[in-house]
C-alpha cells in the first residue's frame, strides 16, 4: 500500500469515526432532531470548548453524513428497538404483578375461609360477620341490593295537568300540590 493510499484510508477512517460521534449526538437530540439543531449545538460547543471538541463545524459535512450513513433510518430503527425493549419489560412486569395478585387472592380466600369456618371457635362473631360482609360485598351482594319491597321509599308522582276547560279551583289545587 502506498503512502497516499494509507493516508486516504486513515482520513476515511477518521471521517467515519467523526460521523459516528455526530450520529450519536444527532440521535440524542430526540424528536426535535435536525441538521440545523445539531449544527447550532456544535457551533456553541466549539465556542465554549474549542474546535476539537466537536466532529465538525461545517453544516454541509453534517448533511453529507446524514445522507451517506442513512441517519434517519438508523434513528427509526434504534427508536423501534427501544420501544420493543420497553414493551417487553412492561409485559414482564405485568406478568409478575398478575402472578403476585393471583397468589394474594388465593391467600385472601384462605383467610376468609378460616374466618368463616364455624369450627374455629377463637374467631369472634363480629369478626366473622365482617368477613362474611366483605366477601358478599366483593361478589356484588350488598345490603342495598337486598332491600325488600316494603323498605323501598315510594317515588313521588306528579298529578296529571287538568284539562284547559277545568274550573279555576281545580287548576288552583293542581298548582298548590305541584309546588309542595
């Protein structure tokens, strides 16, 4: 390999490394990423930390790298992988919590069975009553739903409006009863 070829290869390798650093910065700009935003960030950073702190301060070079290394497609792929990873993590956590809830439910049922068993004489009647009430409430049987017909309050009814040709005393009585 000639010196010229070696120099060209080294320059190309350095260019590719700088492009990768720029891609990383571009990706981490998030949803508002753009060449303009990256360029402005590099200009500001170069002013503060020096020219060697950024891969380039030339906007056309950033545009070239974006096209040459297909940054937008790579960003989409990385974001999709991140979403898939988070979804898998969520599903794992959901499965674990669901299993824990099933275990907890099974334990709660055992406790209620113990409390409701009349053979367990050490359980006080008021505790047994509260346990029974809680179980019935969980399955949808509540005191309100067991109300008898005689316990229900009658709903007030409004008398029908008298005919237009009714005598004035009937109309007066109607309005007096309605406003009560």
